[in-house]
C-alpha cells in the first residue's frame, strides 16, 4: 500500500469546502412523517396570566382519547456542537436563564432537567448553531448542525396508539428527529427506521390556539414563553417513527434551521392493558399482568383486590399473581384492578387497567390466558432464548412442546394435574423431536451448537437457517475512473454489483471498503491546485438484476486537497458498515462512486479512480 504525502494541506479550505457542498444523492430510505393535524386540544395544570408564568402540560386530547401518561429521558448528551459554539446555547425557565453556555460543567444536568419537565417554559434554546436543511434528508449526513441526544434507560417500548409531542418557541424552527433502539424481538441498538423533519411556521406570537396550516406541523397551543412567543406543539404517531414492539433507547435532535429550535420532546402512551382470562372453578389460576408493553424494571401493584375475594390471592411486584377460588365457588367473573409504574426517572408515570378471570364449570372447561405465564390449550408454545446478535450468532435454545389432542383429554407427564392438552412437569424437563436431530435434518450440523426452531402459519416446525457469512470478497473489479462534470459538478457511476440470497428474513450486515486515487480531470497528473476534492461511496439495493435507485444506503465521503507539488500519491480509503432488515429472496448490492469539485468552473474539475484495493463483506443474522 502506498502512503499519501501532502506537501502542504490547506486545512481551512479543506474543511470549509467539504462542509459547504451538500451531497445531493437520494436519502437513506427516509420520508417525511405525517403529523396529527385535526381534533386536538391541550389541557394544562396551571393558569397562565402573563408571559412569566409556567405552562405545565397536563394532557393532550385527540378526538376522545386523552394522553396524560408521559415518559421522559434518563440522560442527555450534546452529541455534536453546532458551528456557532457553546455560547449560543442556553437553558431557560420562564424569564430566568438557568445555564448560559453549553461548555459549563453542569450543562448536561441542567439540560436533562429541562427535557424532563412538563412545564413548557422550562426548555433548551439556541440562537443559530443550525443549518437550513429542513426537508432535505440527503443533507443530514453532511451538515454540521448541532445534535442533541436523549437516552432512555431502561428503554421505552413503542406501544400501539402512542404519540410523541415536540415543542418549539414561536413555532418557527425546524428539527430533524431520528429514533434508535432494540428492534421487535430484541437485539442491539439500531436505527429503527423512523425519522422526520418537524416543519415550522412563520414566527408566531401571543397565546394563539389553532391547528397547523398546510406545510406546518406545529399546533399553536394557546400558551407562551417569556418573550410572548407562542409555544408550538407538533404531534406524531409513535409507530410511524418506532415500530410497535420495538424499544426506544435513543432519540437524536438535529437542528435543521439556522436559528436551531427551542423546546423538548415527550412520549405519551398507555403501558397497562386489560386482561381477559379463563379458568376452571375448582383450580388455582396462575397469571401475570406483565407483557412487552412495559419497560424493564416496571413495578406492579394491586389497586382493587379481586371480587369475589376467593380463598387466597397473591400478587408480586413483577406482575405475577395466583388466585384460588373459595370452596363452593359456582363460577363466573373474578375482577381486580392493577397499576404499573415505570422505573426511574419515570417512577411517577403510572397506568391502570382491569383483569377479568372467567371461571368456567364442567369437566371440559378451558383454562386460557392472554399473557405469557398462564396456560394455553391446543396451541404451540415456544420459548426462545435470544442470542447476542453479531457476537454469539449460534447460541439459540428452543424448547418445543409438541401438542397432540385426543378429544379434550389432558395428558400429564410428571404431573397428575395437567393444565394443558400436554403438560410436561419437573425440574429441567426436556422434550425430544427425532425429526430435528443431526441425523434427520440437514440444518442440524450436530456438535454442541444449538439451533433455531421455526414455526409457520400452519403450525409446522422446522430448523431455521444458521446465521453467518454470505459473501466476503476483495479486489472485486477493475478500477473505475469517475470524472466530475466539466464544471466540477457532481457525477457518479456504478463500480460493481454483487448478488446474495436470503433463505429467510434476516438482518443483513453490509461492509464495504474502497480505495480512491485522485487525479486531474484527464487523469494524467497529480492534483496540486489547493482545492478540496470530495469523493462519495454509497450503494443501491436491487433484486439481483435491477437496482432500486430511489433509495441509497451507506453513504460515506472523503476529502482530498494538495498544494504546490505533484508528489502526493497513493490511495485514500472510504469504508462503511450498516445493518438492514431484508426479506427472503435474491438481493443485489450496486456500489456507486461519485465525485464533486463544487460546481465552480472547469479548473476545479478532477477525476478519481475507485478500486484496486476494495473489499465487500455481507453477513446475515436470521430472525
């Protein structure tokens, strides 16, 4: 490998031009989310008689649904300082500046307190520190706008029917927000596929209340901050930004207008759900109110005890409970109310619901449950122990209970009181299916490895595909020379294409490395004009033949500059790794190379040779 030598690097020019020119290729599978724009009202915990009084949000009502259960972040980070520096950033509470500079040691603590407060006059503010990139998804990857990160630990599940609210002083600044967390089913923190710009209004003043006009996301809420600026509130459906079943661990705020934005974000949704269970009147019923809609570490309590009381009732703080009917109980409904409270810092955020257990009579009564712990008859039950994705891909243990039904009889193994059609009891009990062993199934490779057991919509079980490497190749193609347009404008070409096949739905980890050699426009000389030259790499996905050019992925850039000599030789390397969820089928990677000299004039035009040191690695993590 040849080593680059820069005779004299003009750093000021290097960074100025690299940051000024935006990369205009299509964005990474991004689209504007639709905000909620009708039938909204806001309820407040206080009366605001003047600009210096609080505006504490009690709830948001959409139609007939009242949202008053709010989750706030557990940590705050100023992830990237904006171009105008620390002195532009402040924390305000009413007309008082709590913190006047983000370089202060207590900045993160003060900022977190503002993001946790329901009082919307207690907020982050910044004059400038942003770029005007609103609605330009492609510019997000290249802007130097300020980024603030909110973290949630434990993570907040995205539940059906949830919303988010983003506030803004004067309703006139744009945010770009993006959501990260655990995908549905578990795994490491990834981009959840949800991002959007929050579209601003013109500057709004006074206690106005009205719906957003066309092209705007902010409601005027009827409340103001100290400068008489109207508090804007934008509302989005949570599942549009974080799929139901995923767990939110991080939200990034990127300033998307020059004047940044002045506000905060709240997650509003339900965490308790009603439960309708069925039991047999002569049997003890074991159940749980805990499910995936509550964060880890939540606590559960009984608000109203069972009616009728029964012979005994126990309820654990983890949500598990046991109810034994009284002798002579003739059957019918047993009802109790429970409460869930989230872990700190949301320990005052609580939700309540009702559990109804219908005790049936007769020898053939069915004992069922809408949760994971109570019994289910005539259904396949699978317990899957999740692996650490990308670290221990092969450690998955499946316990399979094969249910055979003869009329309505229940069969017990190790128990004289079976609670299911087939009930295997005993410590460390196991079930063996010879059709899935290494002698009978091609995907069971034997040894000490454990394998996924999959079940389809018909209830048929088989072994899943083993996760691992799909492709690992180097020096994929002859170098491809890409020239800018004659005026040094952006130009791109395809470097190579590679296909891969997924037998099942999977998370696909794609990593590429590309060597880049910069030359003059005709490729005959080294560059020595002192101008910054930008090279981009990214890829399209395809169906094995044709690329879908409406979405680009994995964009990464490198900038080169050289002055007053022609001896700076050698390769510069671009690389990127990213994870994408794909369905079963044939897919293709179409790697692109692009060059940009600023669109200035023909003197700034140049060429770049991509290749002669490239590599592509593709791994599949089967779900």
